[in-house]
C-alpha cells in the first residue's frame, strides 16, 4: 500500500463518495454472507419448517392441528423414552458438574508443571466421540474382558446383558458421555480458572484462606457462568441421545429396545412405520426444547455480546 | 501502511493474548514459596493418577486388544500384550471383511468429511468476515440466529433433514451429508470473532481509500491474515464431520456408502462379535472390532495430538468474545 502513495488518487466525480461507498459495502456484505445464508436456509430453516409442517398435517397434507403431537404423546413408547432421557440427564449433569469442577480445581491447585500433561490425557478420549466411544465401553463393560471387572463384581455383574439392563442404561450412558466429553470441559474450566487474577487469589491467601476455602469461596463463584454454560450445553446435547442406545441395542441383540430415547423413537417411526408425521412431531418436540435452551443462553445470559 | 499491523495481527492467537495465557496454563504462580508438604503432594498425585487412569486405560486396552485372539481377550489379563503376529492376523481378518469394505468406509469418511469441510470453510470464512467488517440490513439478526443454531446440538436437525432429503429424493446420495456438513455456524462464529477482534478496521479503510474493491480488501488483506482461524475452523469441521454418526446413519441405505462410524455399527450388527456363541466362527470377532475402531479414530486422534493447542483455543473462543 506504500506504493499507492506515489500514485494518483482515484477521482470520483459521478456520485457522492460517502453514499456510494456505503451502498457498495452493503451490497458486498450481502455477497459475503450469501453462501452461508443459503446453507442456513436450506439445511437449518427449511428442514425445521418442513418438520413443523409435517407435524401439523396428515399424510397427504391435510391439516391435522395438534393431532400428531397428541397421538405421539399418547404412544405407549413416548413417555418411557422421555423418562429415560430425564433420568439420564439427571445422572449425567450431576456427575459432570461435580467431577469436572473437582478435577479442574485439582488441576488448578496442583503441581504446575504436570498440568498440561494431565490435561492432555483427560482430553484425549474426546477423539473417540460417537460410535467409537460406545464400542470401547461395550468392551469395557463386558465383565470377562474388562480391566474394571473388579468394580463390576462389586455390583454382582458377570455378563454384558446384566450390565446393559434398561435400568442401568442412564448410568452406562453417563459414564460414556463423561469419558468422551469431560476432558474438553475440564480444559475450559481450567482456562477459566487460569483467568482469575493473581491479586484476587493472593489477597485471599493473605487473609488466611486455606485451599478448601479458596476453591469454594473464591474460585467457584468466579467461574459460575462457565458452569451454567456447560450445564446448558450438556443438557441440550443430552436430550439428543441416539448413537449410544442404538449401538447398545444392536450389540445386545434387541434386549435393549430400539426406541429407548426420543430420537430413536422418531427414527423408528419414520423408518419402520413410515409415520413421517409422527416422527416430525417428536423431532419438533426436541427442537423446541433445544431452541428454547439455546435462546435462553444467547439472549438472557449475556454470555455472548451482539453489538 | 507498513507491515507492523499485519505482523501484529498474525502473531495474535485467535482469541487474544488472555486466552493464550489461559491455554498455556502458565498465567500465574501457583504457590508462593513453593513449599508444599510431601503428604499433600502425594495425595494430589494419587487422585490425579486415579482419575487419569479412568480416561487412559480404555485407550491402552483398545491399542492392545488387536494383539490378542478373542480367546486370549477373555482368558488372559485385560492389559496383557498378545503378540505382533496376532496383530497382523487381526488386521488381515478385518481388512478382508466383505471385499475390503473397511477401505470403502475409510474412503467414504474422507470424502464426506473433506467435502463438508471445504464447503464449511468456503461459506464460514467469508460470512464471518461479512458479519464482522461490513454493514448490511439484518446483520444483527443473522448473528443472533447463528449463535442460537451454534448452541443447538447438530443432531436436533438430523430427522428434519432426513424428512427434507426424503422429499427432494436425495436420500442415499453423498450430497445428503456433504451439504448439511457445509452448514457450520460454529465456524462462522469463530471467524466472526477473529475478524472483529484482530483485524483493524483502519487497515481495511486505508485499502478502500486506495481504491481496492470490497472483494480485493477481503481477498488480499483479510484472508492472508486469517490463516490461523481458517486452520482452526477446518480442524473443528473435520473432527465434527468425521465422528458424526446420526446424520449418515439415517441418510444411507447401503453399507457400501457408510462412513466409518456407521460401518462400526454395521460390524456389530452383522458379525455377532458381542454374541460369542453365535459368532464363534465369524471372521470378525472382538479383536477385529477393536482394530476397526482404531482405524476409525486414528485420523481424529492425530488431529488431537498435533493440534491440541489450537483446538483448546477454539473451545475457549466458542464462549468468549474478547
């Protein structure tokens, strides 16, 4: 751009430079976001709208009002699927919050030069997200194979079918989700803790706070918003459970039902029963939950600034 | 305009120096004086090693499993190493499964992930720039929608997408996963943060005064500075696409079209590896299944190993705007 100094400045004579430029920039703005907006419409807005349309109509397109929602709501598989998810979410969120905070605080108050090492190892299983992690844990939970068989024998579990009983599944899935996801959250919490200023911690220490008080009265309140963020995201993701119950159902040869979670039920309705309207109604139920949670975080928490 | 602002901007990490300090974990001194009682330190190590064992032991088990036969898996110690010879045999077995189907799945995974990644980069980088540094009607609305969709789990859209693809008869086509993979609001948000926090508006204004068109400003000035965020968005898109199970699971009918994560499920369903009685003579048993899992996770594992720092920065950037 130094080169331009010696060159004649382009002279605009035809239109007022300010307005012309601003209009040009606006047009350019639309062009820049054009492709993304097209993708957003085609693979975000349109499928949502179409699912909503299907959920309010009958096969053939006749208006159905809320009939699809009522019918799926009265389906004998509907409530159990949502109950499963509710129990899973309860277990998973409690485990997540308690253990992630515990490990993040341990890391933060620990032997400093080892922190990157431990943090990396805790984070590594995230690479196995999805079906790989479920398979690994099917191995891990199969008593004859498991390095944890001593733990399983404490609960009198001696075979895989005993481990994956329907009542156990919320716990099994919480373990899998924790194994793959906790490391990432520990990294985030650790980052938030490192962001607390030295002065705050030092002055608390000078005032005589011990490590315990430091963690609970100083550090935790300062990273509270991150905990809220984690819980909201984990909640939204948790409602979507699909790959875990699907694989466990396949591996247990039908002992675990194919509609354990709401997403599975919707999938089953669409694929096996060709009930697209019912499937759409359930996916709209789930979408509404996720949309509300996401909107809450974006517009109410001040977590994101939209200037 | 000298090179100094450019140099400064490229040297900056994606989310600013504070995040870099947080990431490196060296932001502050932990203990004044460092006199730590040996008892406390030992207790700390015991807890940390126990916790780490929970995360790492399954990974080590997975690496060892293919070195053993199915029989050895059950009757030898879970963490005992088998033999290299068995490892090779296990590989041969899984490699031969249904005419090298594992390779087909690998190629499919690569095609879907990279195709989706390319589209995501193409759309996200320019859109992030447009949202950060240009003005247009609806900009704030678009930003808000992007944030909401970014927070929503991608799986919430899978069944609606399936219904849509069914309507337009794209089910079973590679496009049915590549196109949705290209819609990557998190990438747009990362680019938006990068462009709005690291590229000085004056730099762009100066270029405009010099007569550069809007596209020139983006292409010649902003984009070369954005290399770190392009790499970051690429990494995140790749990991998300590669590990995605639900979307390809609903879109494809034929196992020849599956990507690896869905292929793993197919292996479980078609080989009775978890049903030792029925599967006693199947060529694919648990060691082969473990081997296939290793193949499926290897690329993401490598990304994690070599790009750990960048990924961590991105995770922090996902929630902070500095």
